[in-house]
C-alpha cells in the first residue's frame, strides 16, 4: 500500500464510521455503533503507526488527492503532506481519540444521545486528521473550521441546558474572531506567494522577507509581520490565547470525554501545530515572534492564577489547559517549535488523563463537579486516584514524569532566547511552575484526600453542573470505582504520561526528528544551543533537580498540602485577606462581563439603531414612504385639474390659446 | 438541433397555462400533478444544456435566432455562455422544488398558484437566455407580474402593502433602463447585446447609462440603500414565493451587472467601482448588524440575503477572475442555502403559524431530523467550509485582500456577523428546552419535506466539497468578460 492510500485510510476510516453511525446509529443500536466508531479510529491509529515507520525510514509524502477548485493559474487542492511533524500529530490525535472512544462507552452509558455522540467524536477525529495532514492552507482551514463545528455541536451536546447552548455559541463566535484574522492571513499569503500550497509558499517566503506593504498611511509594514500576526490571531482563537480565551472554560459544559479529546489534547493545540507548521514564515518576522511570546506568556501566567480559585473540578483542569497552551505558545515565540510540539504531545497524554480521571470522579459522584463536596475518594477509587496522581505529577513538572521534560525544555529555551519579550516570558513561565503545581495538587487533595465531605449532609449552594435528578452519594451509598472501559484508558494514558518525556526528548528536540518540517534560523535556534549542553537524559534529570523550576514545583505541592490537608481553615482566611484580588480572580478578570457588555450588547445596540433608525425611519420612513406621500400629494393637487366639467376645460383652453397668441405676436 | 433554450422557456409556460385550465377546486389534485409534470419536464429539458455544454469556449452556445420585430431590428435571440447556463438550470430546479414544496400546503386556488410559478420559471429562463435587449426587457418586466400575484394573493396579512412596494420599487428602478436600451439602439441601430459590447461610448454617456442600468439592477439585487422592499416582500410572501425570490429573482439583478453594465460600460464600471464596492461593503456590514436584531425568522433570513448578495456585487467590481467566479459561486450557493432556509421556516410556519423567534425554542426535542437539516443550512449560511456557502465568500475575500487588505478586512467581518446572527437564531429556535405546548406538539418532517431538504442538503454539500465542475463551466466566459471590462471604449 502506497503512502497516499495509507493517508486516505487514516483520514477516511473515522469519517465512514461517523457518517454510518450518524445516519443509521439508532437503527444499528448502541453496541454496533460504538464498535464501528472504535474500529474506524483504531484503523486510523494503526495506519498512523505504519505511516510513522515509513517516515522514520526517510520517506516524506507530499501530494494532492483532488483539485478542489481551479481558476486559470490558481489551483486549490485537497492533499496530504506526511512528514515527521504530521505523523507526530497523527499518532497523538488517533491515540488519544481511541482512548476517548473506549472511555465514552462507560461515561455516556446512560445518555439518550449515545450514538450521536459517537458519530460526532469520529467526525471530529476525521476533521482533526485532515487538519494536521494537509499540504496546503485551504485544507488546513477546512479542518480548522470543521473541528470548530464539531466542538460547537459537542459543547452544546446537552441541548436542553441553556448554559450549554450559550457556551457553544460563544465558542463558535470567539473562534470566528480568530478565523477572521486567519482568513486575512491566508489572503495575504495567496496575494503575495500566488499559491496556497505549503511547499510553494515556503519556498517563496525568503524572497518575500523584505517585502513591505502600506497598511496605514505611509508607514511600511513588513509583509511577513502582518501575515504572521494575522495567522496567529487564528491560532489565538483556536488555542484560546488571551484575549480570545473566554470560550474554553465555558466549553466544559460539554460531556467530559470531549473536554479531554477536543478541549485539552487535540483541537485546542491546532493553533500550536499551525504556527509550528508555518515556522518558515514566522522565522522571517522577529516582531511576530515577539507578539507570540508575549501573548503566550500572558496566557500562561494569568490563566494559571484562575486555576487556583475554581471549585468545579473540570474548570480547574480547563484553566490549567489554558495555562499550558500559553507555555506552548511561548515556546513557539522563542523559536523552540520542537519543544512546543513536544509539550503538546506530553500534555495531550497527561491532560487527557486528568480530564478522564475527573470524568471518572464525576460518574462516581453522580454528576457532582464541585470539589468542595468531594474528598477522601482515594479509598473508593484506587485506579482513578493512582492515575490522577501520575497526571498531576506530570502536569506539575516533577521528574521523571513526561511534563517535567517538556516544560523544562521550554523554560530553558526561553532563558536562552533573545526575542524581545523573553525576559517577561521567563518570569511568567517560572511563576507559572509554582502556581501549576499548587492548583493541580489542590485539586488532587480536595478530590481524593482529606475528609469525605460528600458524606456530610448537603448544604444548598452554588455547585455547578448537577443534573435535574440529583441523587448524589452519601455515607450509605459511597462512590464506586468506574468500570473497566473507563479505567483501562486511564491506565493506557498514564503510561506515556510517565515515560514519554525521557523516551522522546532526545530524538524530538536534539536528534533532528522533525527534519525539514520545522525551519529555524540559526540566530533564533535556542534548541541547538540547548543541544550543545545535552549530555543525555540522566544528566538532564540531575540538572533538573538542582535547578529552580523543580524546587518551585515542589514548593507549590507543599503549599497545596499545607493549605488543603494540613491546615484546611487557611484558604478561607487567605481569601478574606486577599479580598479584591480574590474578587478579580473569581470574576475571571471580568473578561466575560466585558465581552457580554461591549461586544454582544454593543452589536445588538448597533443593530437596533441601524434597523430602527436607518432602515425603518430614514430609508423607509423618509425616502420610500416619503416619495409615495409626495406622489400622493402631487396627484391630489393635479387631480383638481381633471374636474370633469366641460367649462373648466374650455376655460383652460382659451387661456392657453391666448397665452400662445401673446407669445407668437410678442416675439 | 433541438432548441433546448426555447424548450426551457416555453415548456413551463405552456404547462402553467395548462394548469390554469384546472382552476376548479375539485380539480386541485389533478392541477398538482400536471404542475409537477410540467416542472419535471421543465427541469429535464435544461439538463442537456449542462451535459452538452462546451467549457472550452466563451462563445454563445445553444444559439437560437429568429426575426421578431424587423422594423426595429428586434430578434428572438437566445443563447447561453458559461455564466447564464448555470442560472437557467438552477431556476428550473428551484421551480421543481417549489411546486413540490407547495403540494399540500397550498389549499386555495391551487391551479393559479402552481401556474404562477411555472410561468414565472419560463420568463426567468427567458431573461437569462435573452441576447437581445428588448427580449430581455420583456422577460425581465413580465416576471414581476407572477411574483406580484404570488405575494398579493397567497401572502400574509400585509401582503398588499408588500406586493405594491415590491412592484413599484422594481418597476420604477427599471424604467430608466428602458431609456438606456433605446439610447443604445439609437447609437448602434441594433438591440443585440454583442453589438452593444463593441459600441464606443464616451465616459459621460457611459456614466449616464451606468446610472440607468444601476438603478434597475441594484434594486433587484438588492443593494443598500434600495433594499427595504425585500424584507417586507419575504415576510408576506408564501414560502414558495420567498424561495424563488431569494434563490432566483435576486440573481437576475446581479446577472444584469455582468451581462449589461460591465461589458457595455467598461470605463464607467472601472470609474465607479469604488462607489459600488463601498455600497457592497455597507450591505455586508450594516445589514449584518440589522439581521442580528430581527425578531422574525423570515426577516432575518431576508437581511442575511442582502448581506450575502453584497459579496456578489463586491466580487464583480474587483475585476479579477477569482473575485468574479467567487461572486458567481456565491450566487449559486445562495440559491441553495436561502431556498433551504426559507423552506425550513416554512416547515415551522406550517405547523405553528408563527415566524417569531420568540415563539420557538427547543425544536430539536420534537423535530430532531428537521433540526439536523436546519443546523446544516445555518452552517452553510455562516460560510462553513465543506458547504457551498464557503466557496464564494472565501474566493471573494481572497481576491479582496489581494486588491487591498482593508477591503478584505471589511468583507471578512461577515465571518463573525454571519455566524452571529445565524447561530444565535439557531440557538433560540432549535436548541434549549421545549418552549411551550406549541413546540411540544410539533411533528417531525414528513416524507415530502425530508426529501425536499435532503435534495438541497446534497447540493450544498456537493458544491462545498467539489466546486471545481461549476467553476470550470464559468471560467472561460468570466475571463472573456473581464477582457471586455479591461478594454476601453472611449
């Protein structure tokens, strides 16, 4: 089987499953539906492994499947580029998707929309694979929007909930703001490179490095800067960077499996992947890289703070995802693209793991998501607990777990960088290490350790997400460990969360794994500088445990332990002490309220003014009906002339004849 | 040689007259079947136009020429190029769908209703195929009459106001065009369009003629600020009327731009392109905001139509093949998508007798199949890739960025606004908990409605996934058109 057929199999297997289950799911039944979808994704995963081996052997495939549209010299195609960057993404996407498919059997077991859900997640897998396997900007945008569509459908999966519908609309629109920039970026690429094919554009990019365009007045802007910032706005929407981050926390309204798959492991990393893929363009603009660095650093730090004050278990993980996406973005900004993709990969494993573990807790707690009503679950859910510990250690960056390697590589890269803004970014990512460790272990301790607060009589309150038929757990009905379809994916995700760091850091960062698929200019190449000091994994580990990030992470864990296990009364006192700061964090920096007021409210106001004043009063009221009235008035006047009386006409005729005679005679 | 163009005009008209014979109430079932047969036949005779169309040439094809009024050199002169052929086929398909859509919905004056659509279909095909100025004018004006009757007879409570507004607006717009046609005849002593394409004209004359044609066609498109007849007409028209109005009638206005204004008045077109582009962008943005706050579903879709048609006129006046092809793709796509959205509203209206968004909510609970279609068409309206709505918008935005990044910037606002007004409506109508007894009692699509929407869904997806065949048909003609625009006539 040639690699093009293989690529088609990878992409189409989940699509076929999705379409069949989407159209005939209820008729096929639940078991047939989920096995079909799992089979589709499993085929994708296996075929991805074959493709990976092929790429390892040195084969890179770049070819079109069909021409989407042609207009003279311009031709837009659907096609595949299978190179080291692509296969890495294919493996991550299809593996996490497979785990989530299996997990869904358990998580969605009681849901009436069971087959619909499977159809959606298979459709998502197809879209995401098309996105990463594309060899051109058009198909990239296709996949980009398609994953956005499925995300919209899945956030609003429980369509009876007003909050879910609100969240899905918000997610789509925030992403559209990003797409707005993305499309303009693609437009600039086409206008100046004359093609949307990666290979053609990237080959032409160096010639365009000096091109300037007039955007405002006479100031000449570098074409590459404008193009890359436009493209990056797209990435900001999809990868939820400040200020377009607002949709991601609300996306937690969707079922947990998709929070793991779409809103943690894969779709939200599309922006990271895109920038890495565009490295030949971004490398040509120092300004754009600087913007990327600053936005990423701001996201990494500001979103980590929000993770501390959340009480909804899923929202803690969501803010942690935002913060980690910020880390990846910072890595892109300092030209450490491989480190960004490396962190993307390890993050996909441990964050999917944490989300699925959170989901397992939510099932056991009968859809209770409030951390304040959990506690002491470790005894009842040993597998979930153990895997959550692995995930938290990886997230906090404790060696030798996967997150340590990828995060440390990013921090070291920022340290070595010279891009403007790297100083700010360094402070942000260092501070972020402490906060990340703190909130992840806060969550772990509140959920699994301490006193079982669910055993106490429920105090009515402000908890999130409990469904209408509230039949929570209590002392007589303790939570149970989830079934195997849930725990097996947890274990399978825990394994790479442990080993993916030390096993892959050398080939991915220093061994030239990505080959020509990532381009870095020598003056930006922080990873090469890091590589010169590379003396193997053991050395890196030893260096890690003697440097600041490790101790910051340990301090974060210790602080969480002290606040939430040793001295549980402390957080309440701290909260009162930090009054205004706490209010600011609890309101998420007022970003949502501002958007609701300014953008949503403002648009409706503008619409109403244009509709009522512009259309109704001015155009219709004044011009259209005004014209009609003038015609009416004029005809009312003129009507008097047609009185029907002969003597009126005769008189008029005589006047007319006299007038004419006067004129003739006079001249 | 078989005169396919004449058939595409006269088969529906004769079928319409035949249906009129069955005007008694008791003949209604028979009238429906005769109308359907006529619509099917009318559609089938247009298929050879596509199958036998030679995409390699911009010359007129399927030409038919006969003397009509020799004294003024008026000819019955028909022919299609790669642009008009697509609209003849689209129109005949839409007529078929509309006849089918009105099947059991229309219970009063069935024969007259069906006949009006069939006759209008023939007249519209005539307007698209006419290559003689007078012949075009006759078809162009005559098709107003059936539409006026459809709104005025089968429409809603304010149908008379809407029908008269529609009629006067479009009639007043086209009166000056008649003057322009006569002027062109005086200059060239011919009514044949291809003679007009060659006639040299000074810039002041071109500008005067531009104003005359522009009034006629911009009202039909409609462009801002002469658009206010459209929301009223849509709200009052029966579903079928809205479908044809949005899918076809608006396209004739846009078609006029590329058949008359651009090739006959190239210098004026280039001179005034900034003016038209500005109006188009106002339509995209201003109307997008207006659509956002509409409480009536049909009004919202009507405003969305105006906004989408802004892309068409924008594309025409960028004068690049990509832009013009994008604009044409947008016209075809809008034909499918707006038709589908009006049919969706019709499905709801037939059950609840309300078009108010506020009366709905949670329709997905009782009508899951309908909801799936509605979401698909909404996404197409929002220009999602993979649907037809994406093709035109994307190409026009790309071409606009190339012309001037700020044009692209303004045009791309539709990505946000289009999604906002469409999906906000979907959220309020389709999703949520069941809003009341009315929604709770809704029955899902019947078989007729299902296949109707499925046909359009297939068209929307096919065009989104593989638009190449359509663009291939029009490409050579578009290049030829742009060569005419580029050549000065001064």
